[in-house]
C-alpha cells in the first residue's frame, strides 16, 4: 500500500519541482523558472446533484420509469474526472518532483494515477500529497518558493517595520517603534 506523505528534501532543484493545486473546479500547476510560471487546467466535472431528501409519492402511482438513473449520473461524472486527471497529468513534466494540494479526494487520485503511470514507465520521483483548505495564488507562490529554497518575500506594514521615531496621536509625542528596533535593511 502506498503512503500519502513522503519526505521531500528541504530544497528541491528549482527546475525539477512543481506544486499542483487541484479541486473539482480546476487545477493550477506552479513551477519556478527564474520567476513563477503557472499553468491552469480547467475542469469540466459536473457538480454533484444534491439530494432531495425524502420525497412523498402518491401511493396510486406505479413506481419506476422517468428520468436519468443515479448510476448514469455517477458514471458520467466519473468519466469527466478521469479525463480531467489525464489532462492534468499531461501538463506535468515526467522528471518533476511533485507536491499535490487540494481540498477533496482529487489530490489523492491524481497522485495515485501519476505513481501508477511512473511504475509502468520505470520512473522514480517524489510525490507528496497534502490535504489543505483553498489557498490563494500568493500562498501557493510562497509555498513553492519555500520548497525550491528561495526566500519568500514577507510583506508587512505597520509600526514594527519603521526604523525612526513615530509621532503618535494628536499630541505629536514621539516614541520609538514598539516591536522590532534593529531590523536589517532589505
């Protein structure tokens, strides 16, 4: 049985690492090539149909017939998922180590499919799966930079970044910064 998490070395070679965010709405593949490059793969997976809970039927009406069966809808959705995962896999380079992130089961299914494909082609790569909440592009970029050994830019504003004295309020009284005094210049 394959494990979900594998150890990734502290810093991957920048040209051999990709970060993949995937959910039913689409996939984002981020790479570091002197700057962040992003490939988006749109999804055509239909949404799950919500349950109608308990539906009362007229006892005089015979059961059966009408409408698409639940199995047909599930089969249709499964086929879309399979096609989507194949398109995402095609967008990933064969020599890249991967970190696959996502909110649902698709991240695990993508990693399993890539591992299966790698076995048939006798390739070895590191694939890490991490279930997480939805991340914004800046959060994904920061995570990518951390993985390839680049220092993510941590932007911040406020008095703790100020190096001189600050006037406060209406009094104009001057006092020093509250948090970090000796911050190294950028």
